[in-house]
């Protein structure tokens, strides 16, 4: 669910960025790289949320505690 919310949020923000660039008169050729980077960042944010959501839903396997090794002291 968090990933879906993040997807909507970042899509709205990328759309707002595109509109702001258009309204500022920035030519599409100049804004294309910025919008591509924003879209890539948006996809990474959605993927991160999806991975975190999946990780939280999965029961964590108990990792056995390591036995402390004795410290040898020279006599």
C-alpha cells in the first residue's frame, strides 16, 4: 500500500515539475534530461517502498547469536 501511495505522490510531483518547466518557457529539449532523472528517481522511490513493504510483511528469521570466543591471555 505504501508503494502505491508513493507512486501516486511522485507521479504528481514529476507532472508538476513538467508543468513548471513548461510554464517557465524551458524548451522540451532542455528539460528532457531533468524530467528523465526525476522519473528515474521516482521509480527508485517506488521500488524502495515496495521492497520495504515486502520485507516488513515477511516474518524475519531468527538469526542465532554467535557464541563468543574465549580470549587467550598469554601467561
